[in-house]
C-alpha cells in the first residue's frame, strides 16, 4: 500500500491538519505524529490552489499554541503523577526525562527549539508546566515558537510548490518530505548516541 501524504491532506482538509497539529503539540498520544512533514506538505498542497495558504497558517498557528497550552496545563496539574504512571504504548517516562535534559541545556529557548524536535515538541510544554517556567514566560516563547514553526514549515512547502515545474513535482516531492523527516529525527538520534556513550 502506497502512503500518499498530499492525498491524505486533500482528504482531511484544514480541520484534519489542524487537529493533528493540536494533538502533536498538546496531547501525550500525539508525540508520534508527523508535524514537520505535515506542515510542509500542506504548504505544498496550498501552492496548487487546493487550500488557502493564509487560512491554513492561521489555523495551524492557533492550534499549535493552544496545543502547547494544554500541555502546560497538563504538566502543571498532573505532572508529578506522570512519574508514577506506568509506561504504556503512548507514554514513556524516558520522554519526559529526555525533555527535562533538553530544557536544562537550552533554558527558555526550549519552547521555541522544541518545535523542530519530534517527541521533545510534545513534552516540552509539559515540563514547563511542571514548574520549570512561569506561564507568562511560557506563553511568550510559545507564541514565538508556534509562529516560526507553522509559518516557516508551511511557507517552505508553499514556495517549493510554486518554484518546481509541474512535471517535476512528483519526482522531487517525496524525497524532500523524506529528507525533512530524517533531518527532524537527527537531534533524537544524536541524543541516543550520546546516551549510549555515557552509559559505556
């Protein structure tokens, strides 16, 4: 079975894209969702006049910010219980620990930088809500991070779609999406390598 992300986006439309962005940003079960490649491809689809780029961006930005707020509230109200919770299909304590280390390294910038790092993106607002950051400070960086991520990734796909000749789109789109996925995984891979070295 061939997975066609552009066709999926055409099928789910604005609300489907926004729902995925919200879930990845704010719900624990959303850490595995492909936010980067989704936004990029949605921008590309918009370049083909199948979606309105500005409606797409505004909705994605709002959902990304709201999602992070849900994550912050979750961390603030229930964060301590997360460390007592048993690991499951959708939750591993190691993800929270990994995000805490990321936060210790990057400080307040974590909320912005985490937007571009899978898994950390989902757990960063939860760690902030645990007490690492005041809400006003969190919202400031949340707005910046949400804006840079949604506008940057979506417009990248949009401009690429406008630049590529129509007959070359199918040839280059899939490799580019694959490249974005690989690049987004690099920080996690580097972290795993560093962890293994530390253990040895």
